C-alpha cells in the first residue's frame, strides 16, 4: 500500500458515501474556451499549477516542463513561468522565465504575488543542491518593455538541502503572514525525513533566513509528505494536510499552534481508508464561518468539510466521486455565495478529468460537472486549482492534450 501511494503521488506531480441531502444533476450549458495551447518550446509544457490574476486582469502560471532544453534540462525542459494577457485578438502568452536547473527545475505549484507586487514560487527539484528544489522570486524589468517577450529577473531565495531544512516543495501555494514572512511545505526531508513546514524571513542586509516550524515523521500520528501548502486562521494558527502517515497511513489534517519559540502540532483528523476517504493530496480552505474544506484523492476521492464543535473538529463527507480512479488532487475554491469548485485528475465522462461545482442550497449540496475533458483539443488531466475572476468566470490549466499535446490554459464562462 505504501508503494502504491507513493506512485500515485509522484505520477501526479509529474503529470460511496453520499449524504442523504446530496443531489446530483447534469452539467448546465457552459462556454469552454482554450486560451493557450502549450507547444513545449519557450512557452513551456505540462502546466499543472493553475493560474493567478494581477490587478489588471492578466494571468500568471507555471509549466512543469518545456522552456530551456539545454544541459541538465535537455530531456524535457526545466519548466517556465508565463503571463497571459487578453487583447482584441485573444490571449497572448509572454514567457517570463525559463529555468536552467541550477536555479530550479519542475515548478509544479502556482506562483503567488507577494506584498511587494512581485511573483514568488517554488520548484520541486533543481537548485544548487541538486534534486531538492528552490524558493524563487521574479521581478519585472526595471523599464517598460517594448516587445511582447519581456523576461523577468529571477532570484533564488532558498536552495533546499534535504536535512534538516526539507526537500522538494510540492504543489501548495506559498503563503505570507502580516510581517512578510513566507510559509510553505516540503514533501520530504526535515529532521525526521517526513517533510516540513518552513518559514522564510528576509534579512535586513539582504538574503533570507529559513526556520523549520515543524518536521513531520517523529511519530506515526504526525503524518508525513505534506504536498499542500498552509493556510492561517484569524488567530495565527496554521493548517495543512499530509498525504501519508497517521495511525491508519491514510494521511492527516493538522493544525500548528505557535507558542514561542516553537510550533506545536495538533492532529485534527486521521484518515482511515473508510467513508472519510484517504490520501488528502490537496490543501484546505476556510469559509466565512471558519469551517474547513478539503479533498481526498485515493479510490475515486471525496470532498469533505470539517466543523469545530464540542471542543473538537468533526469531519463530514459532502461528496464522494465514483467514476474516476483518482479524484481531486488540488485544493478547492469557494465563490462569494459559498459554492465550491475543483478539478479531478481522471474523473468525468471520458476519464480525463473534469471541472466540478458543489452548490449549497437549503443545507443540501448539489454536484454538477461543468466540463468533462476529452484528452483532445480541450486538454486532459487537470491537476490545477480553479481560479475565479470578479465576473464569475473560471480559469485553470490541463496538464495534457491541446493542439500540441502539451497542455492548455482554459476558461469557463457560466
């Protein structure tokens, strides 16, 4: 079982219990559009991290492969960061940066905007230490660029070394606190080899200092291999999931509480391979009431909710997928009315994944598939989160398919 879980996790990185009030309905008519077909050249290939918006409505994202194909990147390319800008003739892609292995390789997570307005992200491996990954920053050119292709300047903020500082940051977004410190996770490494929650603080004279807030794997109940990022609650506590570990080896939901000088872990849920699911690959989100939502991926997968009541967090399954071999592998997205959106890796009518919506009405959750990927011109295997613009349009990426078989960026207009 251990080896099976590992193979699921690594393959994704590179590439029923239904509640009584839960209803299912066919997909409504949606307008699905491919915004960009990746070619495997300087624009990249295998987009898996999803996209984010800037204030002007431009989209930014990463590709795990493509880009520079020389040296250590000769086989598949070391990945790229791109920008998509809407215009009268459609969306135009500008490659912002191509990785060269020593500065990072295989960026599988989204980039995020920091408090300074520049981009921050991680690469799964590469860096000066070899295969352990990096944290990087990208800044735009100091002067206005007069051409369509305007490369940005990369700075590696941290090169991971495995132990004790962690190795291989996974698919989770980086998170900033109010002081401007960066938080993220690594899948392996740390003091006990089970991965870490790390914190990066900028030094007054330049450079960054890392602190390991928590190392997984000291005890079996800790969980290990956190592929997702962390989120904060209003009290400054951190929350994340671990793909593996726990007493039943089905993964965990954990809370980290800071009490100077260290962070203390509370395990909120141990997945048991039962009705609650197993292998939470994606991360967590909060609703306005402070409830947590997440997904599990193993054996079809599910969408779950955790509510705090009676001094404990209690998990309930909102929806269990039944068609796909593996379900959601990323975090959910919630819109203003409280509806949930996500993607699956191999669910949908054609087994190439889908974009789904869970609608809450009068206490009942209704499932609908917004788009079923065919693996052809529309793309396939969407392992990215869903991004919503102010008009309610949905955006994301599919890691395969498209005109060149290298993946696409897509948009769904309700």
